């Protein structure tokens, strides 16, 4: 998410919609343990919101978390 957010913030055309498509199984597993990874994901989501990015999340896989 960090790379995608930075690309959109730095290179999006002026006045264009900024949309990030995130494909995930819903398991936060990097960096570190699950608690650290979940905190990192939440921080990045908040940064995307602050940058006025729309994030479309697609859950993939039979074991994908839906919450």
C-alpha cells in the first residue's frame, strides 16, 4: 500500500480520481508478528485516507477474511 499510495500522491494527474485496488486474503502478516502487521495496515489505510485516496479492497481465496 505504501508504494501505491506514494505513486498516486506523487504522479496522479491533477483533478483526477485517485483509486487504489487492493487484492488481499485479509491476513496481515508483514512486517513482524500479526499485531505489528495489523497496526501497519491500519496506519497505511489512515495515510491513504488523509491523501484522499479511494481504496477498493478485493478479498481473494477460500479462506479470505470478510471482516
